[in-house]
C-alpha cells in the first residue's frame, strides 16, 4: 500500500527530481487530487492501466490503490525510474516500468485487455499522443477509456461544438470516434512547479461505431487542410488537397462559401470519403 511509501516531496528531494520544462513536466503531489483522477477513470479492478509520464509516481500510487490489476508506466526521464522502482517493490507484480518515449512505444502490445489509459500528460506531447490514440486501427481500440489531463485550452478544443473558435481538428478527430467530456478543472497550484494555465481532466470513451464512415488518415488530411486556413472559404482551403474541391464540397452537402468551423463531424467524414474516391 502507498501508506508504506515515503511522501512524494521526500522522494523528489532524495532523487533530485526537479521538474524539467524541456520534458513538459509538472508533477502532481496532491494525493486527494491523484485519488480523484484515479476514481474518475472508472472501475480499475481487473484492468491494466497505461500511464504516460508518471514522474515520481503520485498518480501511479493512486491507480494501484484504486485497484488496477497492473499499471504500465511509460517514463522518458531516467531520473524517475528509481522512484518508480520503489513503488513497484511496494506493489509486487503490479507495476511495469517502461523507460522510453511514449510516442514511439507500442502500448497495445504492453497492455492486456481490458485496459484504460490514465495520465497527467506531459504538455509538449499531449496532442500528438491523443491524435495517435484516435487513429488506432482496428476500431474499437484496445483501450476502453481515456482519462487525461490537458491544459484547459486544449480540453476546450476537444469538446468544442461547430461554430466556435475552439472547434477545429482536435474536436473533429475526437468526437468522430469517441464521446469526450471535461470532468473537472485542476488549479495550477496543484502542480510542482505550477504551470502558467489551468488544467482539465478529460474523459474520452470510444464509440463502438464512429459517427460516420471515414478512413482515419484521409479524415486527418482533409481536416488539416480545411483548418490550416480556417478563415478561408472551403473552395479555397481545400485546393491544397489536389482534388476538385467543388465535387468534395457537394458530396458533403456543404457550400463552397462555408468555412471549416461551420461543418459538422459527419460532413468532414463525407469530405474524406470524397477525397479518397477522387484519388
């Protein structure tokens, strides 16, 4: 049990674990908060939990205390490994430590289903990690839920509805294959060191069937083109795709004078299907 482990501040001091900005590190030391995040992830009993960037292991302890069958902790910072090994010793056979870059790690091969992903994501790789999980093939994916900490601005982009400034690539990709919602905000003072912004915990539950048929890579390509020049009308922004934008726009039941932020997720899927058909 984590009660047998030393306080996190003592662990950080003993191992010289000052958070590194270059690694996007902001450590969570509030045990009430780490427990709340672990509980927000749903029932952990009988589940493997993949955690990215555990640092000194505050959330790791909470996940184990809340019944995770096994936690697979992926940590790039070699300084943190010794601290995580202390946790592994306190929970024999239940913590697997993987030293490496999460963006280059085959997480599906490490986890046994059912599995969840729960993490206070390093800010500098949070978005590419999420996009990678959303592009998992085949779908439904190997994970049954994502419970992730983002900067509040990124969280708002994930759940944004069409028509607003926050609606863009992340909203389309996330809402196409999952049901996302913001669970709660986290004050910047809960972290060491405190980041400049508020953070939010977001839950994304995979849909059994995506909102509409589309190839993930084609959808990503079309969405990137449309929002890459978001102030331009579709007839202009989609020209970069090298296809007839008029035919694609017609297939999506959209207008050439509309802008990307006005289209629904289903319309972007129609654009992606027309893009593939015209190749």
